[in-house]
C-alpha cells in the first residue's frame, strides 16, 4: 500500500467516523487542551535576551529584578537650594550642582548650594529648598560670612523635604514585575532605569503553513472548477500578529507522500495545515499523522463552523546521542583504562531535550479555518509565548439581535461592536470571508442560540477595531 491510498486510521476516526457521530471535544475543552499543549512545549524553551528596542509587545519570560537601587543615590526633586542645618545659610560661591555631576564637596552646616532637579545632593544636605520658596540678600557685615550671600527660606523647612532618597522606589534585587508581564513602553522605561540593556523573553514560535488542495489557484480568476487560495495570503499575517515567526507558506497538492514529507521534515514548532481533516477520498491528514507516530490531542471540536479541526503532538525529533568512546579495532588494541590525565576523554555531553512540535489541522473552508485558528492555534501560541498569563478574559458584550444556534455545538459568529452591543453580521457561512473581513470579533454563541440582549463572550481579532457605522450587510443570517 502506498501513501496515495487512504491510510489506516484508528477506530472512531476518519473512515470509521463517516457512518457515525464524531466524538468531538467541546469547544471550551478544546481551547484548554491547546493552551496546555503550548504551556508544556514552552517549559523546555530557554528565554532569549532581546535588546530593549526589540522587546515591545512581547512578554517577560522571567521576573524583572532591580539591578540597582532606584534612585541610585539621593537626588533633588526640585530646582532650588541644597541646604545643611538650620537657616539662614551662607551661599557657596561655586557653580550649581547639575544633574549628571558629582558634588565637589560636602555641605557644611549653615551652607547652601544651588542644585538642579535630578542632581545628586551633596553629602550633609538636610533638605532642598525650592527656588520659589527662598530669597537671597547680600552678605552681612559678619566677618564669618564676608563676601557670601545669605539664603532665607520663605516657608518652614522640614528635614528631608524635596529629596528623593536612595532606594525610594526599589532596592537592588527587588521584583519590579512578574514573569508574563507584557512589555509596554512604560515597562521599557522601567527596565532601562533599573539597569537593563536587554530583556528575557520567550523565543518567537516558528510556524510553517501547509495549504493543501489541487483545486487552488494563486493568481487570476477562478475557472474550470479551480478556486483562489484565500487562506495562504491570510494565515501568515494573522499568525505573525499572534506573535509567531512564520517560516514559510507552502502549497501542497492532494498527495499523501508530499504531505508526510512536509510534516515530518518541518523544523517549525507548529505546523498548520488547511483542509484534509475530514474523511474524503483525498483527506490525508489523519493517515499521515498515524504514520508519523503523532498523538491526537483534539480530534474534532463541537463548534460551527470548523468542527473537523484537530490538534496533534508530533513525534519528537531524536535527541543528539551522547558521545561514546569508539570500540577498538583489530589494528589498534584496546588501551588501558589508566590513561594520562591529558588524554582522558571529556565527560559526555548531556543530550538536548527533544523539540516538542505540534500540528493544528484547519478545515479548508475559509471561515471554518478562522474558527480553527482561534480555537486551537491562538491559545497554543499564547501559551507558548507566555502571553496567555497576561491575556484578559474575552469581554462579554450583549448581542443586539437574536442569533440562531446549533442544537448541540457552539457557534462562532462574526460581529461588530457598536454602541456597547455586538451586531451579528450576515455573511457567516463556512466558506465566506465577507463577514469576518468587516468584523472586529467573533461572538461565542452557545448551543441553542442567543436572544437579543444576552451577553456573549467575544473573541477579539489581533488588529485594531474599525470605527464607524455597521457594515451594510444586514444583521440576519443567510
């Protein structure tokens, strides 16, 4: 038997499924399984040190610990005068202490020196008097202060006022932010202040997309039973927006041998296939996974559209063997185990952990593929990148209109949010993209449907929501 023929499948899958109801996974459980798979794969991935300028939008793989006290020394909080002891104070004649400069001398009791905001206060300083809260007068006749102006405070001076003490914000080693925090511009600023040049983030997951089907065109108009490939141009940018590094988008014909070679030879962390997950004559995904020794984690999901989707853990790549000493040959007799120190073999190198890889099989219909992407690929990638820990729960939004439901399965319906309500869009069939192209989310409709005003979870799409009027699609279903 060659791979061009239907491959053997486990009972309850593929051909065995054709004549009986499919034992699919409930939609929430499928998403949870995908998240667990991503978290498990992430456990063996060492974080990368990324320069601050490249870390925006990623998540911290480790807690952010302060590398220094903040502030690192006592600093002035205001432009004014650094004073020592009670006033009035004799003004030191030298120039002001500026930010970035070290004070030249300790402040003596009864002295004042000009100081700028952020400058290091001289040792001995007891307070900073704001410039607008002080006045100076010429030197008095007192010989001890001859030639030196005198500073008077216009308000009561409290010891320590307007001085930012060393370590006020944090001490060296304090945890500033936990692992899993999204790197925002403010996080970049805090990291720089705390002494970081780069941040530890999980490596971007590598994804390879395999678009299956002999009927797909890459250019021109559909003709003679051939249709344009809508998923190839869509999935790569979508996955990149989810934090993946898309290695390639490859188009594979309806050949099991070619699919088997592509799946088993991929170096990606996640292989994404489109089509071929059902039980048709050229649906080879299940058979290829069986032959490749993969483990099915999710085989079908109770969701419409997209129920034939699947998630599998691919057989791990072989680990590198530990080095061993060669067996002696007849021409070279075995040497004594008592070797000189310089010729003693080094300790074996520990084998690297296996590379955990997964495959998400999406249905071939475009909106059904989007459903599979958000059901399985998105939570897996979120867990793999660490973004899942920082991700908020889907918002709950009241639906404006009645939404018909499937009797037993969850429905994912394109919506736009206007005036605090989710407006369901008309073009929501499995093969349609017109609805999702105008949408800013997918409403999660429970079995049996939803009534007007009922609150539903809405899955956000990874791009800014459009503003304006509801697209001219109507709000009912075809």
